C-alpha cells in the first residue's frame, strides 16, 4: 500500500533536519540532552500530525490567498495545547525547553509539510506523513542530543554512562552552541557519505 | 570589442616566489628561538606539549586526507606549523588529551572540512585554542596562574594580564616593561618569549613571507586603543607598551593573524584587518571576562576577511599591460 510509504519516507528519505535541512533552530538549541530532544520531538509529532490532518481536511475550504495565515492559526492552536499540557504534566521538560515550545509555531518543518503535502493530499495520507516526518524529527533530535550529552556531560537520558573521572572533566564544548553546529555538520556529512552514490 | 566587459583586477593572491614547504619550514625556523626559550623556562613538559601538538596535528591532517580521498600532504609542513602555534599558546603543563583534542578539531574541522590548505576561513591553531577555552571543565588548565603554580623561574610568577584584570594598572608596579619584553613573564610556552617571537617575526617579514602591513598595524591598533583607555583613566588602564609586551600580542601580530588563507590580500584590507585586530584585542582585555583577547580578536576579524578583500582602493599588484589594453579597448569602443 502506497499510503504506508508516506510514513516511512520521513524516517530516512526526507528525514527533516538531515535531508530536508528544515527546522534547524530547535535542532541546535534544545539538543543539550537526549531527554530534551525526545520531549521536543514528541511535541513536534503531536503538532505536526494534527495540523496536517486539519489542514488536509480544510484544504478545499481555505482560500489560496490567505492559506499561510490560516495554517499558522491552525498550527498555533495545537502549539498552545502542547505548551499548556507540558506545563501542567511535564513541568521539568517545559522548563528545559522554554521558549522553544512556543517557537514550534514557526518551525519550518510544520509549515513546510502543511504547504507542500497536507494542502494537496487526503486526510489519511497527511496524518501518516505527519507521523512519519515527526518520528524522523524526533529520532534525529534524540540521536543528536544523545551524542552531545554523552560527549559533553558523560550521561545519556541523565543516566551516568562515563566514569566519574570523565564526567568531572567532560568535553563540555559539545554542549555549547558551536558544538551543536559541529555535531550537526559531522552527522550531515556522514549521512551524505553513506547515501550518496560513489563519485569515483 | 566592448570595453564594459573588461574587468581590471588584482591577482587573487600574493606570490612571494616561495612554495608551501618554504613557507612552512621558514615559519618553523622563525619560531625556533621562541621554542628554545620555552624549553629553557619550562623544561621537558613544554617539549611534551609541543611534540604532542605537532604530532597530533599532522596525524589529524593525514587521517582526514585519507578519509576524504585526497593526496596526503603532511610533508608540506603546514599542519606542523598549526600544531606548533597551538602549542606555543598553551601553558607548559597542559594535559596531553587537551592538546590532542584541540589539534584534531583545529585541523579536522577548522581546516580539512573547509577544503584544506588555502581554503580554511579561520586559522586552525586558533580554532583549536578557542575550543579549549570555551570548554568549562578544562579552563583551569589554561589559567596560567593555576597551571604554572609549581614553577619558580626567578621572576614574578603571576600572569601580568591576570594581575591587570584583578587590580588595574596600579597593581602592575612589580612588572618592568623591559623585563617583560625579554620574556621574563609567565604565559604560553612560546607566546611569552616576546623578544624571540619579535625576532622570528622580523625574519619572516624580511624574507617576504609575512607582509609587513598586518603586524605593524596590529601593534599600532593595540597602541592606539590602549593609549585611548590610558587617557581616560591612567590608574585603571595599563599603558600601550605594557599591552604590547604581554600575553599573545606579539605572536598574534606576526604569526597568528597572518595565517595565509584567513587574512586579507590587499594593502588596505591588511591595514584595516591589523588595526581592528589590535583594537579589539585591547577592548577584550579591558571589558571581557578573558585576561587576553588576541585569539578571539583574530578569529573575529578573520570572519570579516571576505569583506575586507573588497577594499581595493589601491591594488598592490598593478598590471600596466592589462590597463593599457583596457584603455585601448575603451578608445576603440568610443570611436566605433
């Protein structure tokens, strides 16, 4: 069934931060730990899936000239839901992610999927697309956050992995902003090297 | 032929006639006095830092070139120069793992990822140093007062710039400018040997391997900015000579800021680059949390090099032949 493809493409072919190179702001900013990456990713999955469903359902109602504004209203609605829910039930995550939860509104991945996919496809396909892209986004954030946390602090999901001697002298450069850029760039290079056809 | 299509411009690079190997090995030669003074002051541990840095920079270069499928060019010595410059900025007893990490990131990320020699926007040695500097658990090893606490070399073992930061210019009566100039101060292995670095730098300038504009304007920038601060409050801010003979200013002016691919290529670009490097150095020394600002000033100004390269009011290489052709063509274009 080709609908299932809409889900799996988000896991590798159109993996958001690495393939589409979209939504880099939260990718760089919130991946100081794997936990933060996971929290951010789950929030994005929720917003992306539901905004895709709603945009797709309303795609024949929304006038073309005001579509971006309409998408933003739809996305903002779900972002507020996520923000209130995390504030109520997952307060530490809410504190760690801070401004980046409201900023999901302007995450390019979500608006990009609404514009490029949900406004042209059916509800079920759009829902699967949102789930797939969101899952890929979450996966990328967890991998990046895990790498940075492991090297920068010696822990993974707040579990102490490295020895105490390493943790007291950890390479905290990876937790700083330049470390995020370098880590993202190296992962991007590795992914391109793995998937690109050999030039020789 | 339309005259408007002809563009007269300078060559993209200086060419002094030297090859890369000549440049690298002359740089190494110019730094020998500074290395000697470092070894004299700090002994075998300084040799360890220098050896580790040079070796890991060359290994990193070879490994990246193998990985990227390029010809391995560690024999040209450019990686060795980067490693050596990095080592000369560090305290003598920097742990080996820090040196290795800095050299690897400087060469692998700062140089090879951007395309290798000639394509790096920032000097690899400075990238490596900056990585160490912003890694919080490691900063203690870079604090000269803490790192060199076990040494007693017969002169004041306080880092002059840390004293300046802590107690202002009034705390500097222990330091004699001439003594500081002779290298009797704590600091990086080679960076603190001011007179040796100056000698090596003058050798590079005399050989035409380093343009005189950048070092001169760098020192001039330090002089101007520190004089201005001095005019405002002579009790709080140190004088220009003190700023020139302490910390990394001398090695920065002659060796760090003049990295071939991260410095401008036109005369006015070089002048502006040097002046701003010097002035930002003093501003960072006065207002930032860091005692010395040379490395960050050089890194910052290197980012402006693509803009500074557009300062072409007075191109250094004038090619009369090209200009004549253009004039003739213009005359032809006007007459036809």
